[in-house]
């Protein structure tokens, strides 16, 4: 063994969903958007002058921060932009969770949360979601150093109403409560309006799902000015220039085309509602999804087996071999054509058995 090995920080990393190089795959495994980004984003890319790369980008990401603040009707000092919401949440963990008390997040949730907590040596507890995968509000009344709730939750796809979020904020005035709204555009109301009454709320959003820009890596947080200033101090202590010129400019272009954004989100919601019916007809059940994916299990065939057989047919979905959810598949909503391929493949798998 190399002698320096004993000084290496030990981590158990997050395992991201697979990105197959084969273009023929029906890719329903990482909750990407099947439609292209807004047309203005493409136009901008077509006309990009590489000379701009000689210069560092704006460390304050001013253009995109302002565009997002105006879009959401908040102050220009209330938005923090990062390299995908993974970066934003990671900075938020470092910023707000410096207490010795454990932070709280559900046991079945985004698997990156415990990884950041371990990396930053933040103690944590994971209250169990109930038998229907619902988060139990009273579990978040114990002493804590902070709270993270994704709404809708992933991979369960369940959205909780604002009363639920407000209850948690009210009970925890001395903890920062991060609401991860990666999927909220496919669900109901954002917790944004609660910011007026609660200074302990941080909302995190991403361009990766509803804005079709997972590959550009843009995420953001909205909070009170003091919270955003605290995050900016941490960010400036790690890396000043996180957002490239092209990410900033294409981000603004996306925000400017609200009609396209609403149209693509509506198409995905329509396909999702149809998918619920189609999957139910062939023996699947699961929570009533309010996101761009379904979390389903089959009445007789184990999840792991379906996952493997779909893969052999070049259809990729996500499978987590973890207690309580190892019978379930998480299936991203694709185009109607992609979904038809999925239904056909599933029918074949069921009838071959
Ligand atoms: N939060 C949740 C709940 C997610 O599912 C994801 C996607 N894996 C993210 C955050 C991170 O997304 P991104 O970094 O692409 O914004």
C-alpha cells in the first residue's frame, strides 16, 4: 500500500445513473427531458464565438441571477446559481449545516444527501417514510441541525402540499429547511411564496428536468438575501468561476422563452397521465406521480428482473436494489413514441413468463 493512503479521505460516492454511448437506447433512467431546450438556446449555440473563452466568466453570474430573480419575482440578491442543483445543494449543506445536531431527511429520497453529509462530516438522521412512501411531518419535530425535503420526493414521485412544508418551517425556526424542487414544475405549487413569512427556507431548482438542460449543468437556489450571501461566501471560498459563459447565456435564453417551457412541461404531464393508465392495465402500481417519472412495481414480476430484461431490449430505466424499494422501477417519462416502445417491451416480458 502507498504510505499516503492512510491520509486519504474515505468516501462512499454517489452512483449516478448510466449514460450509455449507444444512441439507439430508449433512455428512461435519469429523469432527463425528451424534448430539446428552447429554440433560442440552439440559436445561441449556433452563433457562439469561441474567442469569449479567453476571458473568465462573471463570478457573480449576474445576467442569469437577474433573469431568474425577475422570472420568480424576487430580489436580485435572493438567487444563487451553481453547476446543477447538485452543486447548489452541496454548497447549501456546507453553508447551513455547521451544527453538531443531526440534520434530517427521509430514508427513501435522493441518494446524494447522505453522501454530502458524510463528506462534510455532518451528522444526520433519516426518518422512515410511511408504508405509502409518504414523509411523516411529525418526524421533523425532533431537535435537528437542518432539514432537507425534496418536493416532489425522488424516487417516490410524491408531492406534498404547501401546508405540509409550512408546518415543517413553522416547527423549525432555528434550522435551515432546504426544499429541493427539482421536479416541482411537473407537480403543484412551489414553496416560493412561503419565503415572505419564513427566513429559514431555501428553495433549490434545476434546469436539468423541466428546462431540458441537464448537460449544461445549471441549478439555483432562492432564499432570503442573508442566506444567499452566506452561500456566496462559501462558494467564493471554493471556486469563484463556477458558471461558464455558455451556461450563463443559454440559461438566460431558456428563462426568456416561457411559452416553450410551459408547452414542453404540459406535454410531459400529459404523457405521464397516460403512462399511469397504460402501466396499470398491465399490472403495475405505485404512488400517484407528480413528477417526470413514475415509481412502479409489477404485481408478479420482481423489479430487478424487469430492469434486466428491459435493458436487454435497449430500454434503460432505473432500479435501486435497496430495502423497501427493490421491487420498484423508476421510469422517466419520455416522448409518446418512446413510451409506446416501453409498453410493448413490458408486454413481451410479461407474456414470455
Ligand atoms: N435533486 C433531486 C431530487 C434529483 O433527483 C436530482 C437529479 N439527479 C438533483 C437534485 C440534481 O440534479 P442536477 O444536478 O442535474 O440539477
